[in-house]
C-alpha cells in the first residue's frame, strides 16, 4: 500500500491556551467504538487534525472553536467500503464515466487514482450526509479483473485519495464467468493462471508471454499473490464463496475479501473460521439472479451471529452517488436483528479494519484522525442528519450543488404569462 499523506501523530500535551486548530465538540452522546463505549453526555477535543481527548468532561482550552451538539450524537465519520465516488458524474454519458475500460488491453494494472476526480459533485452530497471516508472501486472490463482501488475522504481536496493501490478487485460471480469464457470453471481457471503469471514474474516474460496476463498486469498482481495487497472477490453464491475460501487456503498468504455475499450467511461459520470479511448490503432481499436465490434481510444478523467481520454497502442503491444511504441500510439491519452497536460499527470501524486503517480511522480515541460527525439524532434513524462533519480536523462545508440549486429556485416568483408556466 502506498500512502499519499503523512498522518499526524498524537501525544500533544494539553495546555490552557488553544492552538489555531483546536476544536471542542461538546454536549452530545458520544459513540466511541472503543472500550469506552457510549458516553451519555460528553465531548471530543481535536488538535491539529488529531483527536487528543474523549470523555464526559473534556478540557476545553481558551480560544478553542466550540461546537455544541445540543444533546445530539457525536460519532466517528461513516466509512463507505464500496463506492465509485469521483469516477462517474453522469452514468450514461461516457465522457463523464471513468469507472471501467472494457476496450483496454489492461486489467489488473488499471488504477482508479488516474481516473478519480476530487471535484465530483457527489462527494459533497455524500459528505453532508456524514460520509467521511470511502473505498473507490473500478468496474470490470475485458476480463474478470477490474483493477486497483483506493481509499479516500470526501473533503474534495486535491489530495483526498490518501491511500492508493489498496486492493485489487475481481468479479468471480456469474457475470465474471461470462467474461472469462462462459462458465465458473473458466473463471477460476483464468484466476489460477493469472496467479501463476504473477508468481513467475518477471522471469516468465523474459522470453515469452503469460498464460493469462500481459507483463504489465502480471506485475500489478505480484503484491496480491504475496499477500501484501488484498484481493476483493465479487461472489454471491454459497458454492462460489466456498471456492474462494479454498483459494485463500491454497494460496497463503493471500488475503481475500468477499464483496456481495448474498448467500454468505449459508457459509458464515466457514468464513469466520477462515477470517475472511464480507462487504454486503443488509437490504438485499430479492433473488435478483440465480446467484442470489438465498438473499434475505436476516443475512446481516446471521453473519454477525456467526462471528464474521461484516461491513455494510449500498449495493442495492447506486454506488456512485448513494453511499450516503449507509446509515439507513444499517438501521434496517437493526430492524432485522443486528444489535445497534454492531450495525453502527459495520459502517465505521469494521470497514477501517477490512482495509487495514483501523489504527487511524473508525473510532473516537486519542491519536485517531479527527473524522467526527455531529448528528441531530440517532444516526441510524432515517430522519436524523449531520449538523457538522469534521474531516482531518476541519469543519467542512455542508452545502452541495443540490442545496445551492434548491436555494436558488425555492422562492422565485413566476411572473411569466400563464401559458408559459410549467
């Protein structure tokens, strides 16, 4: 993994005088995602982008910027683990859609960092709904490998992708099988051949070509087969998930993450034993394909009970503009049997764990990056909304193109003749 920013370290001594970047968030119910649990009435102190104190009675230095939660909720920022934010502006307009490259000769080597647009309008609409961090995925092209994904924040800053080449994404579902030649046997054979090319790189290419991949793609897969970069496999069917578990066992130290997982609950104990996490949408309940006949609203609770590490997605919504619905999806998981704390963890700390950044993100604790959201109510209630979204210690703007258009046209008096009004 390659870091694009140097993370600020904690341990700064508190003093009686505030520094320029001191922010105190007070008077709210604090959800820490740590052993502290929930603090009924407390606050968080942020200094220079880092959390330095969390508790019922934090020290507020003189001159600190104070944000009063007014009895609302203070939480870590929401982490969306599967999105295409910054890759698509208008899905059906090819000039604004850089998610996939079906006509390219390359696959694994395609890197979303080269397509990501930090000025995409959907970053703001998701930020104002409490999304502070996300993983951005490419779409598959001419073979089952889509390419390399990255981790970002929704600040809209030029450096908002803070970690690149974070994972490689591949489709081993029925759609991946059709790309590979028409069957799952073909898809898994292609994947195994690609692994062989990566293991033999660069020697195999000194006098010839690979069995499945060109030289550039094989080089990009090396860190996956050596266990340094996770491989995210899109699979839904229970039999495919069992095959993915065998793949991980046979290719140690390969790191596997399951995306989709409509029938993952059927093999929950096997996934827990293998230590393989699942990125899934708790609102998938329709048999949308023969791969997903086992879809159920109780899937999240069953995986939770089996001890599987689960991070929620908005797969049934739209990945390029609706990750903002994550709290609503988590709330539905609670309705269907997941404890509130576990459901909230599934959209904050668990995604950070899946991508290996849980020592910096996903919790409110001293030393963590200051991603803090203040809500006017329970964040998993559909009518609650953020009043403040702090990213990297900066209180961000909660407006978007949508809100500006609303404000521009809300009170305009139509003075045109009746026949022109519409």
